[in-house]
C-alpha cells in the first residue's frame, strides 16, 4: 500500500524580516559555544529563525492532505516579540485536513553533540493533543529522528523537553524541528498553536533511561526472504523533576544483534534482511544496556511473487495491485466484530505489496467512496496463495456486492454474485490465478468483496492483484 511521503516543499518568510537581519538580532548565542567542523548554534527559532534562510519551512505533502496555508507568526510570544502561530484545520478543510512541517538547515548542518535536549515553549487556543513534536527529520534520510507523540497543550505557555538519546550521533544534523497536528483530540474542531523559543540545550538532569523495541514485547514474525525495518523503538527518560517522558527514536541510536546472521542480518539503521530459510532472533542494546523486546524471524526462504498482470491498464479497474492505480479503498480487512476472527499481517517483498490473512473465517474489501462502475468489465481477477499443503476440502467463497440505487451497503436493493472456489481451482504453496466471469447484471455501484472460509482447513492465505478487467 502507499506509504506517507514528505515530498512537497512549501516555504514562507517571517513578515518584514530578511535573512541578513538574523545576524543582528538582539539575542546573543551562548558563550559556551565552541568552534567545530559544523556550526554549534543551539537556537532554532526565537523571534525569527536563527541561522536559517528566510525560506526555512517545508510543509508535509499537500497531495496527502496536508494544509499549507495555516502558517504564520504573531506577537503573542512567550519571550521577545514574535512566536510561530499554526492554525490547525478541520478535517473537511478544502485546503487540507491536517498540518505539519519541519525547520530545515539548508546549509551544511549543525554539530549538536554538546547538547542533550531540544526544548521549546508552546500553548494552544484550547486544550488539544498535538500529533508529534521532534527533531532529526530532514525528509531525506531521517537517520536520527526523535519525536514526542500526542503532546497535550494547555492554553498557557508550557516548556517541553525532548531528550537527545545519543548526542554523539548529531555531528551534522539538518532536521532542526518537526511538528504535525490534526483535530482528533478536539472533535474535529480547528484550533491554533503557538510555538516559541525553540533551541537545543545542555541539561544534566536526565536519569533512568529505559529503551525498548517493538513496544517492549517479544514478537515473532513468519516471513519470506526480503527486507523489514525494526519498529516500535522507544525510550523513556526521567527528566529529573520526578516526571518521565517517552519518545520515539530512530533505530540508528541502537546497536542490533542477530542470533544467526546466515538467516537474518540487520544494519545500523534497523533494516532487516532475511536471506535464507531458518530462524533468528533480533535484539538491541543502547549504550551497552539491553533494550526490552525482541523479534524472532521465522523465515520460509525465498518468496515467489504473484505473476505480473498483463492486462492493458486502460481495461482495468484495480482494487489491489502495484501494477495499476488502485481505486479509493475503505479497507482490505473489514473488522465485523465479534464474529470475524481474521487478522491481517500484510507484507512487502522487493517492492511488491501482498495482503496476508490469518485465522481466516471471513474478511472483506470495501471501496464505497466512491463505488465502482464495473458495467463495462467482464471479469474479476485475483491471485491467491495458500502457504501450505492444500487440504482436499479447500473452499474459498467470494461474494461480489453491488450497493444498488441507494449507493450504500444495505437498504434492500443490494445485488450479489457468489462464487465458490474449490481444491481444483486453488493451489498449495504456489499462486493460483483466478479469473471469474462477471454474471452480476447490476454492477454500476460495486462496493464490496466478501471472502469466506467454506468450512475448510484453510486458515491462512495471501492475495495480490485484485482487479476487474475487460476482455
């Protein structure tokens, strides 16, 4: 599936302030700053961006729904004359339903090795939870990114502290600051954020550092050969005032170990390469102290991808495929509780995304916004892989549902086509390419597929290349 990308550049200048004016601002840099290969300037924003160009801000990608019009400054500052003001949009804002961006050092970067924390002051027009604040994100490598998630703002100024896990890593850092905000905590009501006095500081009060991977649990994943990235890397630090802060940190701050490098290898940035069949456990340490949590990889060896579709894209309506542009999807695993037991563990192998279903009783794909007009299509195609010996009673029941004139699921006017695949059409341990002729007379508003286990022993299967086509 498509992953979020930061690719759209949006810049703005502080009104009336030129880059050259930064040199003469009233704030003096600390006398403790020493010369280094790269500048050691700690300030990021005071009354202006410090040692940054006037085009200092990069927005999240508007193609992914980011709003690029909510950035400003005003004189409601914590200190000095100006603070950053962010207007967080409502989800239905036509210019984008959330906002976020970074301060980027567009020059050679800064040497931050003598500092131990990023600090800033912030408040909101209402009590709200901001998605993330942090540093280390430069939209390029993000090797040493750190974020403080779901930060609760007050209507009064509060100082926030984000510890640097290992300052020695930040000898040439360009990602000075990042934030992202939506309206999940305000019932979809827009609000404003003020941010001021963003700087790196040397604080000596941190203690009781606890590091974890995968949320601190011992997890097991069954995979094929390919690449994964370790996730859920966190650190909890006591700030010295009796309070703890938990931050998300990039894997690059940790040292990783594989119990069997002939099966699984992991590099310094937490990227896992599964190279052979077998089992290996990934563990991590921070400054010589073992992190909580581990990941055991049970590799089945090389994964053979589904056949590459050959249909002309002009004759295809794609629901799930990397070869075509997919329609807008509500979900690939409809959680119809309490009856559904099916879980998802989708994965990617060499750029090919695969749907993976386990504990399978039934599952649904839904694409209702908008529904699909498949009236010109003649077939439904899908590739299915059952990763085991095929039981003699294998049955996969597929329902294609048209939502009818009301264009909604239910209401008495839905029409369905039901197909049952048996052992003769499915395969064990290899892909089966299924082409189903469409007999559904009403298919102008198709919005859902339902897959059911017909009482067989098939409890796990993979799926790829699900699309309508015109023969």
